[in-house]
């Protein structure tokens, strides 16, 4: 009997506040063509997913308020392929709920879990790594994650510490939080640390066993939702109750850091989680002065900056270095382009003082 093709879960519930003013609560970054490639980040993620499975085996987990956006941007999927989240409760509740759906629909099938807002440059290599991970998950009944070979001492990513073997698949020793600059440099020098891409592969039975072992309350919170699946429908009322009760926790904390059967495949395929304007700067084409310009603009005596805005409005910039000028709809942001934390604080302050009109 031929093996079933894998199921792919695309997680698309984030708000992307670090990309304000382009990313708004009503239209966050996963739905934006932030690199000017002709497709949004979630559209690119869906297109890659179709290279490893059939389109009817691709599911999107997202907040209820983004349902229409998902259907608009991914016309190939049906409403039944959208797993609605009544509240933002991080990745572990999302994955618990999805695994119950997949078990009902497909049985004990291999599942790929991926964020919706990452970019991949060398897609063929990425697909090879994923297919390798699927084979491992199917044959060894373990948890597989994809690690990225670091190219710099990055402080914005979590790290995966591996064993020091030269094997193509390594055992995970530990997951490490976002480090200081000094610690990140030590990680890169050591040669046995990878960036944590937040991409996972496992069988339904494997993740369910690990959740029952390490997060029995989380499983119990969704028991009533699981009972409604026997009728072929998810009871939204019960789903809301489950999300209200359950802990806000990532799958890394909930399971991956505790489990003993975790392996990692190192990947080198031009990955970025596009977590900041600085990441966009790194991936974008630059002019002779190192500027990324995506606007109708006149730029003088300016270096290593991002100038982005609508073609309908002229932006004139003079004398900036390492700055971001972002003009979108009813807001303009001018700040140092590496001020990720400050941008988040700006958005919180704007929400408090100016309200939904600007967020």
C-alpha cells in the first residue's frame, strides 16, 4: 500500500507589528508582498507546499478575522482547509487542534508545520530537506526540525544546539533562546549551533504522544473539540472555550525542549524569517549608495537606508544613514532601520493614543 502524501499546516495568525505601517492588524505581513516579488508571503508558502503534497492536503491556521483574507489570497483552498483560531494563543494550542483535525481526516499521516511569513531563496534545496524530514518522521517516529546554518552572529533568532557529529541528520542537544551578541558569536564559532526556523515534521501519532506526555492539560482542554470532530464539524462554541482555557505556549516550550527523540536537519537554502525591516534590507537590491528604494523619491547624501512608499506620493530624503522611511496609507514612519523593539513600542503607543485607525 502506497504511503499517503503528507499534510502541510501553514501557521498564519501573526500580526507582524515590526513591519508597521505596512503591516496592520487588519492586514498583517503574511498577506503582503513585502519583497516586491509579485506574491505575498503566504502565497509563496502555499506554492512551495504544493511541491510536496496535493493542494487539498494543505491547511492554514489563522485568526478568525483573517479568514476572508486567506480565501482571497489562496483561491485554491476551501473553507474547510482554514483552521480558525478564536484567540492568539501561540503555536502549541494551534498544533494540538490541527493534529486532531488531521487524525480525523487522514489518520496517522506525516505532517509538515511551517510559518507563513518566511522567505526561501533556493526552493529546490528547501524541498529536498523537507522530503528528507518526512522520510525520517515516517520511518523513525521521531520529531524532526529544520535548522539553518548561521551566516552571522544573529541575535534575533533562537538557536538549536546539535551534537558534533558529521552526519547529515543531527541529534538536538538543546534549544537556546535569542542570545546576546557575544553569545551569538560563540555559537557561530562552535560550529554546532543552527538557527531555529520553526519548521517541524512529525507523524500525527508522534506529536500526540508527546503532547499527552508533556502537556496533558492542553490535550484535555481540546477534548470536547475533538469530540465534535466525530460529526465532521468543529463546534465553534467549544473551540472558543478551548482557546480561552488553554495556556499561551509555543510548541518549542511545550514539547520540543522536553522530548528526547528530536533530530534536526541542517539547511542552507537562503532562509529568512523576515522578522524586521533590517531583514528586508539584507535581501533587497540596493543602489550604489547601499539604499533600498521602492518609492517615487529623490534621495541625496543618504546611505544604507530603506525608502519605501506609494508611487503616488513623492518622498524627498537628504542626509540619512541607516534609516527607514516608510510611507503607507495614513502613516509615515521615520526611524533607524534596526530599531525593531522601538517600532513595536511605537505601535503599542499608537494603539493606545490614536486607536485602530492607525494600527
